[in-house]
C-alpha cells in the first residue's frame, strides 16, 4: 500500500526533495522526481519541503469513515503530542469529539508507551545489549533494517507504543478495531505491517475532518468540566529525551543519550560499533515527534510545543496508569531488508563520472546541487538508474557556457550584449572588426562613452521589441544591418550586427552588369534594325527590277504573238 502520492504534473524538477531526502530514496528520471518505496523510510521530509506539493500523504479519512460505518467497536489511540497540536487542556474534549465522529472511545497512546518502557526495563536488567537503541520510531527502525544492518543487533526487539497500545486495547476487547491518531506518516506503513492497528489518521487529517463536520475543540474544551486524573510520565515520549525521562530508574552501566534527526542518527549508526554501554533514544524528526511531518504547526514552533508537553505531563493527575493487568506480547522481530541497490566497481564509477565531465579527482566538486552529497554517490545513482548525468548542474552550466561562447566567438555576425544600465558585457571579434574597436576599451563601459557605438539608438535597444535597422559606418566604411533585442526578465539587451558591405558591393556590380547588358542590347538592336532596313531596301529594289523584267518579257512575248 502506497503512503505517499506523487503528482507528476506538479513536479518542476528542482531536486529539492532529493537534497532533503536523508536516504536518497527518490528517482530523478525523465525530469521527474518519484519516490522509490523500497528505499523510503517515510520520514516525510519530501512532503514538507516540496514547493509545488508534488508529494502528498494519501488521506486515510475516507477509509476510516467506512470503518466507523461498518463497526461500532472502533477505538482511537491518540499520540501524546496531541496536546501540542490542539489548543486544549487535556484529552477530554478530543475524546468527546471523536465519539461524535463515531468512535466508541479514545485513549492516549502513552498507555502503550508505559507498557513498552516496562519491557525496556526488563531487557536492560539482563544487560544483553552492549548498546540499546529504542524502537519507538518506525522511520528509525526502517533506517536500521534497510541501511545499517550491522546496528540491528542493538535495536530493541520491542513493539512501538502504537502497536503495543493496539494489542492492549484488543486484549480488553477482542472485537475492537483500533485507529491510531498522530503526527507521523510512517505509522501508516507500520500499521499495515503489524496487522494490529486497523488504520492511521494524522493530526492534519483529523483537523480537516473536524472542520468538515463543524466540531470546534477549543469550544468543547471551554465547555468541559471533567478533568483527566491519570498520571503517566510516558506522555514525555514526543519530545527529546522523552523516553529517557519517562523510563524511570536508570540502569547502571548505561549512558543515556537522545539523538533526533535522521542525519544525526545516521552518524551514530555509522559509528555504533565504536560505542559501548549506551542507551540511545532515536527519533527521525528533529525535536522528536512534536515535529512530525503531519503535525499541526503552531506559533512558537517546536520550543513552544516542548513547553506544552512538559507542562501537561507534569500537571495531569496523581493516579498512575495501571498496566499490570495486561499480558500482551509486545516482543518484535525486526529483520534486515534488502533495498536492492547495487554497488558498481571502481572502473564503472570512473566511466560514469567521465560522462558528466569528471575527468580527474579535482573535477569532483561534491557541491550537492544535484541532491547527492558527492559526485561518486551521484554516479552510483546513475548506475542504479535513479539519476541522470544531466543532473550535474556545474557540468551542464559549463557545457552551456562553452557552447554559448563558441557560438558567440565564431559567429560571422557581430554580437554585443549590455546590462540594464547599458554597460557593455560582451563584444565578439566580428563586432570589433566591423566597428573598428578593441574589446579592452569597451568592456564594462557605457554605450554612451563609446564613440564607435554612437550610431546605436538606446531607446530602440531598451524597448521590449525586436528592431531591424541599416547603418553605414564611416570609420570602417561598412554597411551593416543591426537587430536590437531586449530580454525583459533578465534585463539584458543585445544587438546582432550583420555586415552588408559585400552584399552591397555585389548589388552594385550586378546593377553595373545589368546596365552594361542593357546598353549592349540596345546597340545590337539598333544595328539589327539598320540591317533589317538595308535588307528590306535591297529586297525592294530587286523586286522592282524583277517586276520590270518580267513585264518587258511579257510585252516581248505578246508582241511576238
């Protein structure tokens, strides 16, 4: 089941999600970013950083509505960070709201967290773990099973509080259906795999649902006189060091530390074999669960959220939550997962590096613009068909600039570019020859201070149109045609100068040839006319003489008769 939905039309190929993804579980092919589910740990960073909302969490509200229609025994397990997401004093108004939506009842997941703490203590007492990593965060569990299998031996083989609480609820009511509500999207995947939680609703989805039906939690809170009397230190779970604070008695032989944020957790996991006797509370989200990807952002940010959780946990009730009656088995069995990435040999990596201009070690800038921390990492991604060589921005920039420079430098036309203040930025060799100028004397100077460019009409250049004008340059005795172009977005002007001198000379020669041809033709015609007249005259005399001779011959013949 997919947890994240990708809107391909929204993606603008900016690489922001890839840069933020801590495990690079995003494929950048065909100019589109797509999440590779087998690699993803569902930390949710890509959903929060995408400026185009190309990646969104699939809404579980419709499926939960159906679940409520089909079952009357649906319970809600509410993550303890609810207190920092909704402006209410306790779970009481939220429980009332959920009952209005159709839930049979609602309880705090902190009850499951307390049960998990009990199991942690049992394991710690045995001292079987040289280092002990908590298993409350499913994204961290995925990080270890997929990318740090060597650290798996340190991971507590214990269910998360969500799964534990689901088992506890179903232990009391065998017909129960359980919906977890919290700020975490990786819980949706964990619920599918654990087969204990029937569905997961995020705080954001719940907020939208409550708005849809017109339920205002703050008003319910004001109207509520009932108070929560149970005391449970496991409500500290959603803040940094929350597990450590809630676990109670520290076990001798362990140092207790808290690490939040995937990058920091990766650093610890990379060096875990060099550590010993460490109890390590890990969370994929900076500031822990109060900063989950589906948390409702409030004024004051995470610091304010920490304050709210602390005050709530310290101030609620004096009757401890009783977990002694539960017998649910919350032992887990986390196994290594094959993420399917192949590691190319060194020769293959070097060959791929060559395709995007990394000919030697110094060419590997490792700038991270493509989203990968190093050029080698990017080459490995290309090998695994998760990236394209064109993603190297310095390489493409250099290639584009090189091509542009080649075109400008070798163009037979003169090309001059100006900034918005009409300061000359570029002037190619052809322009220098046509205008009779030296580039050193015009670069970074205003067009107004260059006599050879006085013929250019600045008003024409800075207007948002393409203009075509012809000029005669006295200094070089050239006829030129100038195209003026202004690019508004970049505030750049440039002109293209085409030398018409040869064309004009060819036209002049053609006209001379045409005129001489006409003159010659006239002479020939005149001469031919004279010849025709002479022939005609001669033909006329001969005819007359012939006529007389024939006439006389006739007379003679008649006379003889």
